C-alpha cells in the first residue's frame, strides 16, 4: 500500500506563466520550451509547471513524496499529467517566485530517477507528487533540456565548436553545473584548432608526383 512520507504546502506567483521546483544542485537556468499541449515539463534537476488558466495568483501548491506510486485522484474536475525526472541530490527548492523567493527545501530520497505527477484543479490548486522511479526508469529516459548550463555561454561571440565544448565542460559527470576556468576555455580553443588542422590536412590535394624518368 503506497504511503505518503512528507509534504510541503506553499503559495506561488506565476509572473511569467509558470512556477519551478528544482534540485539544489542547479545553479544556472535555461527555460525549456513547452509544446502547445504541454503544461508539465520534468527534466534533469528541474520540474516546470505552466498555469492552466489566466491570472498571476497567488495559487496553492502542495508537494508530496510517496514511497511508491500513489493512487491517482478520482476528482473529475482536475487536469493531470505525469512525467519522469532526475535529481542530482534529491533535495528540491520550492520557488514561490522563480529566483526571488522560495518556500524552503523539500527532501526526496537522495539522488536518482523519480516519477512526478501534477494535478491542477479548476480553482488553480496544484498537487505535485513524487515517488521513486521503477527498475526500468533510467536517467537516459529523462529529457535533455534539464541539463542546465550557464546562459552566458550561449551569448558569447565564439565559434560553435568552442561553445559546444564549453557547454559540455560546464557539467560534471553527474550533470551538476560546475565553474569554468581559463584553462577550460584555452583547451576548448586548442581542441578546435587541432580539429581545423586535421580537416585541412584531410582535404588538401595530394602533391603532384615527379614524372617517371625515361630511359635512354
């Protein structure tokens, strides 16, 4: 029988039309794109929920952590969506206004893959439930937009190859953002120059061979 382990209740303001729950490891943000029919987006280290009707709020949110999949609500007036998320620490920040104020931290069960279900009632009350993923749920199943990077990297006037290398270096092996150093930037440029040199050599036409000597 599924058992609720803990919960957190708070209010949110949706100034930009959404609210965010994210892992404490997340430092820099890129707002992922929503499809027209999508209002819950769970990615690596972040859950983003867009409003299901007009208005700024405040609206009530309740987070719940369960030991296994809870029974789905039978309330016919609610809108429900479910997805898969990965969290690097399993300690979440419940933002009331994204990047400005939070309602505190909410602990799951450590690093790992989780199922998340969000329900929105007609009066804009949100219930967000988390529980451990199944044995077949893997991190590879979690959408990549959750791999947050420093947005400054995207605005730098640098070659695309160097930018890609820096984006890759901005995440450690666990997907946690890390600080780039001057050495990282230097090595990214050196790698690009090395690739350009190899490409130039591969495309260089062969030198003309000297004509064979003719006998007397």
